[in-house]
C-alpha cells in the first residue's frame, strides 16, 4: 500500500465541508442497525495479512498518524507543568534531527491536546503560538454520572476557557435500557452547549456490551449532531478495538450516504504502538476513504503512542531501535 500523499500536511484532498447538524431522531433507522459478529471478526482477522507497509511507506503513514493524535493527559496527578510539557511535545512531536534525516520539511504537530477542564487555560496559553486546538473532557468524565445541569455548565466553562473541542461522555444507562430518545435528547443538549466548539461523543464501548448497541448508539449520536464519535474514555476495562472500530466506521459510512454529512472517528484507550496505529489507519482508509485520514475527521486518543512511533521512525533513519527515554514527552 502506498503512503498518503504529503502525509502529514493539508492536501488538495482536504476540502472544507459543512459541519454535522442536529436532525430529527429516526427510530426506524436506529432499530435497523445490525452487527454480524462472525463477519466482523473475519474482516478484522484478514487485515494484517492483506495490508503491509514497510520502509518509506511505513514512515509516511506513521507521520500521518502523528498528525492525527489527540495528545492526552488525564491523570489524577496532572500538574500545570506536565500539561505545558505535553503542549511542547504536541508542537514538536518528532525530533527535528529525525525529520531532517527523512527530508521532511512540512509543518508537523499533533491534532490536538486533550486535558481535564482544570488545565484548559494552561494548555491554551501554552499553545497560543500554534494552531493546535485544546480538547477538554467533560460531562462528568469518565463515568458520566454527574447531574445533567452540571454537565452542561462544565461544557460552557471549558468553551469559555478556550477549548475548541469537547469530548463528552454519554449516559451508558440510556444505551443499556434502549432509551434512544433519552440519549438523543441528551446529545442534542451537549451539542447545543458546545456552540462553535466541536463535540466528540464518547460511547464507552467497553461498557455498552454489544456491537449492536455500539452501532445504534453511534447512529443516535450522529443524528444529534456529534462532530466525532469516539470509542472510549480510556478508563474502561476494554477500550478501543478493531471490531468496535469497524462497526463505528460503517455507521459513519451509512450516515454519510444517507445525509451527505461528514462525521469523524476517534479510537481511544489501548492504542499504544505504531503497529496499532497502522492497522487503524488502514481500516479507516479502506472503509471510509482517503478524506477520513485527515485530523479534522480522524484522531487517536493516546499518550504513549507517540513515543513508540518516534522510536520506529528512529529505526527507519538509523537501523537501530532506541530506548523510550530518548523520546521524552517534553
């Protein structure tokens, strides 16, 4: 498979499109969503054997992956200094000597920096000299069990502090009980509270039990105006997986075919190696096409992924693997 052209920079294929908007809830379309587990498993099992990228092509795909990372810190021991270091890494994600050795001269940053609300203003200040957006997790992240009005206030506070993207958590109960109207109404209110900030709907796929639930929840959130659908908070027992991703990508494709609207996709949690990143990129390319390989439609929610990608790029340049501590986060 050939590398994406101009792998980490805007291309002629990145044309602007109208933002997804709230549309009426179509319960018949929700009920029609299916997931054939055996077919999904066969499709995913065939992926590594049919697609292999090596050498220059692999380096190009990995640089593309870097540009699609939401570089994230969501730990209880986060500090302003840790967030500032993360922002510095987002602005210069790959060592300059490696880029020079590869002859890569285009601008390269991560897709965004993702933090708790407490550190939104810190990240906004640290990234003021860049075009990198700040994403804030919200709505009682990660459990999503805060009072609804507080969730809306949290969104408003993060937007006011400068967050340009909001990662919201849906109420899993609505999915588990099949209350699609409640999920739709909740998501509509989140979308409206975000205003101009783009909203990523976290489905917590490890908690909602079945692939059919994943398909239905994906469709409901897109009808309610989600700009992205996202697998996980990273705090569940099971986070992003390729089978779940296939279900969500096909829901996005169906929604696009029906409405003409573009909705982004974000796998999060457990995507930690360069090999993982390549599998996701290839799956997205095969299911949705080249346009979805840009950071306005695809993101990885990750923290350790960047270090492994940088190690792989150093191996490409030098022929040797390096220790992770040669690729610090800031």
